[in-house]
C-alpha cells in the first residue's frame, strides 16, 4: 500500500445522506439491545428505531405499543430483505 496519500483537500467531517439529522438520544439499555437483536442477521438497528418512530407518527392516535408491534411484525417477515443505512 502506498504511504503517500493526501487527504488535505477532503471533507473536514463525514456528511450525512438525505435529510437525516445527527442527534444524541438516551434510551434504556434494554430497549437498544432489543432493537440490536432484531437486526443481528443484517440491517441497522438505528434505522429500525427510526422506522418505528415514523410509523408511530403516521398512525396518529394509535398507541406506540401497537405501532411498534406492527413495525416489528413487518420487519420480521420471512424473506424480507433487511435494509442497511
């Protein structure tokens, strides 16, 4: 490998694709672990959390529990290709 690479003109920090906003959020460890467990065979747990929150917002009056259950059922369908971000 050549040791003469110049990254001086590169971006100063990573850029985010699309309209994502980087934030810091504190979640219970068991909640994060549950989402990580759902994507062990591929996928991104942060995207799964984002999808669950989006679905909850779209449902309006539906309880968060029911929304999460529906999103999880959809994600766990056999043969569904997991999307990674």
